[in-house]
C-alpha cells in the first residue's frame, strides 16, 4: 500500500506479494488449525503439500537427490513462516527509517556522528 506508485509498473507482483502472500497468510494457519482442532480430517494444506511433493517429484525425477525430500517442508516453511517474518521485518524497517516503510532506492544513509568530547571541567554532571 505504501509503495502504491509501483503498482502501475508491476501490478501482478503487487497482487501476489500483497494479497496472496501477506493477506492470505492467516488462512493458511487456519487450515493447520482445522486439523489440530479436529474440524477437518485432512486439511487443504495437507492436500496442497502432497500435490506439491508429487509435482516436484515428477518434474525433478531425472535429477533426484536427498534435497527433493526437503522441498515440501521448505514450501511449508515459506508459506507459513516467511509471510509473518516479512511483516515483522517491514515494520522493523519502517520503525528504523522513521517512515511508513516507503522504499527509496536512491536514499543515501549517513552514519550517526559520535558525540563531541566535552572539555575538562565542562562536563554535564
């Protein structure tokens, strides 16, 4: 939202990043909670994980290796944890830069100066 000036140039990137990744993150956690709470026998997230594992296995069967077994768990981490970390990191960046997180690629940061030493006898005590 803050960098709305980029929407015209990259609309699908904004839709995916803002809507699918960030706004729909709570729904993925609700899918996990449905199974944990006994609401559903198999969550839609489990179905997506199995379909993803099957698709990855089919696509990469020629070059299979131990890493192929890790990819479904990587997908789970990326879809459940990374959006939350992204929101926290964005808030941290906005707080440190004292703005709403507006990206300014040409901004030059200047390191803070060390305080001037006080002459002897003129210290604040």
